[in-house]
C-alpha cells in the first residue's frame, strides 16, 4: 500500500492500496469529509500501525501518493465498482477529468513508443524471437554453456546500458543514480531478455543472442548449478508464454526492472523523487498496455510483476555463480558502468556542442 505500507489488495483510486486505506479514501470523498484537522503539526507518521491515529495526515498522504476521486489517474486505473464510477461522474467536472485522462494516455503512449524504438535500436530484429529461423540457431552442450554466457555478458552489457540511457527520464537522473540502478539490475535485464527470446520455444529451449540455443532436454548433469538456473529461467519463460506476453508489455517490464533496482541501491539514490516518478510512470504504462487486450482491473499486471521477483532471485543466484567463474574480472563493476556512462555523456555533449557550432556558423555561410 502506497499510503501505509500494508499489503495492497489491488489498484484502487489510482494507486496500489490496502482495503483499509481504500475504504478510508472512499468514505472521505463520498461523505465530503475532507476538512480534517491534525491535532499535531501535520507531520504525523502514517504506517500500518498508526494509520488511524490522524485522519488529516492520512487523507493528505492519500493525495500525495496519487489517489484521485475519479479513480483514473490517467486513463488506466481500475474502479472497484460501477456504482462508484457513476457517483464520481456526477460531480460536474467529468469533462475536465476526461481531458486529463486523455493527456495522460497520450503521454504514456509516447513513453511506450519510445521504449519500443530504443529496444529495436539496442537488439535489432535479428535478436527478436521472430527474427531468426529455428534452423539458424546452434545448439551447444553443457561445457560450452558457461563460456557462452560469459561471452554474452561481455557483448550485451554495453548494449543494455545504451538502451537504459534512452529511456525517457532516465538520463535526467544523476550519473551516480544511473550507475547504481544499472549495477543492481543489469543481470536482471539480461535474464529478462533471455526469457523474451525463449518464449517462442514455449519455455523448452533457452535462446542466447548470437545464435546459441540451449536445449534443456539434451543437457547432461555436468554442472547442476547452471542447469538448475536454466530450469528456473525456462520456468519463467513458460509462465510468460502462457500469459501470451506481448512485446510492449515486455518493454514496460524491462524498463520497470531497471528503475526499481535493489533495496540497497535505492537507499543510495540522490534523485529519489525523480526515480519514484519514473517508477510510477512506467507502472502506469504497463497497466495501459495490458488494458489494450484485457479488461481494466485484471490481475494481469500484478501477476507479471510477481514474476519479476522470481526473476530477481534467479539473477542473484546467477550473479554469485558467474562471479565465481569469471575471476579474471579485476575492475569493480561500478567503475566499468561509470566509465561507459561517462563516455556516453561526453559523446552527447560533444554532439550538442557540434550542433550549436553548426547553427552559429550558418548565418556567416549564408552571407
């Protein structure tokens, strides 16, 4: 629950919230009880144990986290019942609400379209599940698997960083925050890419970029740790296959994975507010995409996000195993990511300066 931190029961009035905060907000707006007075300094702590101690601060926090009386927060959010919807529409400001929802929908559509373009630039059509014929993939045996994964990491890391930099809003974060988020999620993103590429085989075969295919049924027990991780990845791929995961849903999930990071990384963020706003925007975008083919209020987004937690567990296990295998990596990952991101910032500044120089010199050329 975005209000009190208790377990959320659903997406109510624009945010993930528990039944208690949902009922409190509903009661407040329906009965017009929004003029609560705080007995203290309007800074009461609202959590699971103290949410009933101050109605004024609780209602204020409901508004701060994004709860809205029409329950729409854009064009996506689900309303708990048709009766609520009708009562809200009778308030006289429904036209303004529709305008806000339309603007929000257009903004989210632009965000999703941008993710789609950047993903295409990063991976190319040849790495899309439909980009290569099955006959063009080369099956490998277990002894080759670690070497292939290690090579995959080297090849994909820079591409993932370039992709992340182009997510709308991500490059506006401080360089330190970009590095922290990427450092804590790069392997999650890599595994999610593997899952997406493996969906075409219904979770039976693991497809690595570069034309490498791992057939679990033909694998021996030379490295049980690796095989168990492959099984876990393929299990996630099977679930997404059963969900009939669409490309735009996958793109939203990938961006959500990046900006959430691990708890340790989130504690060290300098631009916490901007990151949280980006998290909210991308979550809204996922719900918007899901609503294109499924009813509003379905549990589809929640189930997808739950699978990301399983993916993170696999990532943590893979990170430990991969680190033990790749002892030759002496430079800390933070320094590597910082170097790559710094180089990209420098290139962007040089391009911008070149553009300004060209604009400044053009009048002289005309004269």
